[in-house]
C-alpha cells in the first residue's frame, strides 16, 4: 500500500520499502504548481550555487580578497569537502575539537584577528555553544563562516557568521543546490551548471523510484559523487531542474514530517534500546529540522550494524569518516566518534510504520549480537 504526501513524496507501507539513502525523483512533483518559496538566509546578500563546497570556496576567496589572513580554524568533526574548499582557496588549516558532540575537552579554537573560524550546526540542531564563541570571535576581528549544510531547513541559523552556507541535496530530491549568504555583496562569477553531473544524478533518482535492482542506479550515484570529489571545485549555477523541483516542494510539510519522525524514533530508542544505542544529540528543539538521528554504536559493532540494516533496505550514512584529520592525542575523541557514529534515517518518506520496523530491526541485531 502506498500514499502520496503533500510534498509529492511516496510513502510505502510495506516491509520491503527502502529507508534512507538517496532520494527518489518523483515525476508527480511536476504536476504541482511552481508556487513554493525557496529557502532563504537572514543575510543582506545571498546567491544560489551548485554545492556547499562551491559556496565555501567563494566565501574563502572573498575573505582573502578583503585582506583576511590565510588561516582557518575548522571543527575536527566535519566533511572532508569543507577542508578541501579552504585548501583550494589557499588557507592553512587548524582543527579544534568537536566537544559539543562527544563531550571530551581538547583543543579549542583560538583564531587571531584576521583569521577565520568555521563552525557547524550538526544534524539540523542549532550549535548554541559555537554560536556564543563565534559572536566573541567576530567582535575580536575574526572572520566567521557558519556551516548550515546539515541545518538547511532549521529556523534561526545563518545570522551569526559573516558568511553562511546551506545545502539542500541531503534534504530534497533535487540533484544540486546550495545557498551562500553574506553580510556584504560578493563578486560572484559562476560557471554554467554541470549538466553531466545533474543528468547522472537525476537519472539515478528516477531509477531508484522504480523496481529495478540497486545496481542499476548505485553506480550512477557513485560516479557523480566521484566527479565532485576527484576534481577541483568550480562554483556553478544551480541547475534549471533543481530550481523547478524546489519551486514545487512543500518545505513546511517536509520539516513537519522530519521532526515528527525524529521525535518518534528518539523516544523509541530510549524506551527499547537505551543500553546499546546512545543518541549523540538531544531530541529536536523548536524550529529545528533534523538531517537524521545520529547514534553511537560501541564495542566495534557499527559497521556490522550498518551492513545488517543495508541488507534489510535501510541505508544509514556515516557523518563522517575523517581522512583529513591528523591522528593525534588531541583528536582521539573525534576519531573515536567517527568510528562509532551512525545516522539513522528519519526523512520525509517515512511514517510510523517505518519507525516501528526500524526499531524491530535494531532489536533483532542487538539480540543476535549481544
């Protein structure tokens, strides 16, 4: 049995329905009127580009162009593409501990005037600890970049930094799309959209929504991501296709569904699996729209659990492996978190039956691997 949501997504009520993973592209979205407002940032200037890494590259180059020092402080726990963007811009990288996630004290950021601090709103939650720190740094003459890629639909983010970046690819079915905000107008020169990248991802998303074998679309996703990861960053226009999809997507409905699913799964984990799975963050606060529900899987069982869930068509990403982060005593807690973290799906395609099924699968795994 299946039902269409107001957002144009299909909710399927069978035990074989995939959970998590890349979004399907549902042609039914094009039957909707293009009357939905695009996401915004609370900054005087903003522009759309193709990816979050492109937006970060633009911000980094603007900092240097305005006389900033080529030194940036990055959280230890961040996507490698963040480091890549600042390296390509010409920055020296320093890392500080992501204690807001793991609770272990270590190296805190100490940027000097003219240097840059980047902080992340993780998994859709507002990073109150770093917002207060960034406010102080900004008053001291530090350039602040606010990474809202995992909080693209969360209210109240994007106003702290000189620059703010969101990305919609992990929240919506569109193949590209990122928003860069800034306190001042930026000289932005964007290349045309990468139609080969967009077409490959769109085709993979269409195939994923059919009954074809996973192999028919997974290689397209992998090849398109490799296209990004293995080449220099070239900031591009957001594609026509993504603009059309965005104008037909009900963001309020998506936010509501994600929040409801997170709340249901968070409570169920506390009720049924409190001794084996620990949520990295608290339940969502008012106005927060979660990316997923990150948990720590201890005793070396994370990869086995991920493989078991994948065999049951439940796909859980890892945010993140940290190949760019040096292994030192100061980064030990961050690397340990990276080896244990797993993001459970809560996206808008899911409903109560999916949460119940996910809990049953988790219970089965830990019963069989106690």
